[in-house]
C-alpha cells in the first residue's frame, strides 16, 4: 500500500531521527525491530525489518542516549518495511506521565536542533 499522507495534512512538525526501535503489537502477536525515522507530537515513521499491518495497535520502545522512550499508537499507513504510527497527544491515556514528559522534552530538543541547523 502506498503512503498517502503529506506535509499539508500534518498538524505538527516532524523531526528526523535515527534510533533503533522494537515494536510489539498490543496483542503480543507481532514483534518487529527497525529504526525510528522521524517523530512528531502525534506521529512517527518507522523503517522496519518486517511488516506491520494497517490498524495494528503497537507498543514502540526506543533507547535514546540511555533513556527509554515508550509510545503506544496505531499504524495508519503501512508498506512492506515501513509504517506510519499515530500516537501521542491524540491517543491521550496510552502513555504514562513519564513517557509523555520524555516525549515532549525530546521533541523540544529535536526542534531546537532543527532551528539551529543551517538552512540550505
């Protein structure tokens, strides 16, 4: 299935990242590893070592500088080895307070880094 989202449909800016992740479906049936490609307040893109189906509820775990980031979300687009995940503030109650705080702090760091990057 082709990716059908575009920047004009996004409510929040996305920031590029390159962190190893492990995803598991909430029913425990699927475990896939890959890379967190980008992150926003309400979504992320994953490049995966396997396939995750559209609509799958997942738990994503990622190590960022020795700190763990955990996000729960729903796969909203899927390709053979990539997926878009809807999460964060849009799925309030699916994250612990600590996970939500770390998520916001890390997004702030990514935004600050992007603002300081030379424009080309």
